């Protein structure tokens, strides 16, 4: 599963306003819920915060993948938020987090869920991709960078 298949342009928030971990989660949960009527901000916030209690979903190198499972969705739902200034998300490398990939999946989708996490980790390990995403001005430009990184050139 490609990242570009999970995250449409309208599911990219070019600048997260929040500066604290829990507030970033609430902001992105609200953003995702405003684009997908299968989820509510309250439910997404709850499952993401529950997951964070188990340990930070920050992967390091400026990337976090807050994720959880909800029975109200029948397929993976995701969004991407960017914070140019960075947020302390509890990454093991101690660096601020700039990119937040929120993934909500149905309880029965362990395979897709894990494939999505692995794909994000693999693609965004490349520092030049992160740099290009940081330089992009709009959601459309960010979406194009993701498409090019995955070799499909899609928008």
C-alpha cells in the first residue's frame, strides 16, 4: 500500500498550529474527522492518546505515526500534518517531530496497518524527502513530493 493511496491532498495539513504532543493529536484528529464522516474527533483522539500511553509513536528523524483502531471504519483512514517548528513528541533520538502520519484502521486490519507503518518508515528514512516536504508550500506540493518519492509521480 502506497502512502499516496492512503493520503489524499485534502488529508494533508501543511501547518499544524499546536505545539504540544496531546494538542497535536487533538488537532489532527479534528482535521481527519472533518474530512471523513466515519470518524469523530473524540473517537480518534481517544484511540491515539490510548496508544501514546503505551509508548511514543515518534520514529525519530522528525517523523511520528500516531495510530489506533476504530470499529467505525472498514478500511484504513489516514492524514498527514506538518509542523515546521517541530514538536517534542518523545522521540528516542530526542529530535523534534515535524511530520505526523495519523492512521486509523479497523480492528481486523493488522496486516494493512503494519504495512502502512513500514511503508512510511521506509519512504521517510530518506532525508532528502523530508527536506523536500519541509520546503513544500501547499498540500498539493506535499502530495506531489510523496508521489515522486514513491516513484509514481501521482498528485
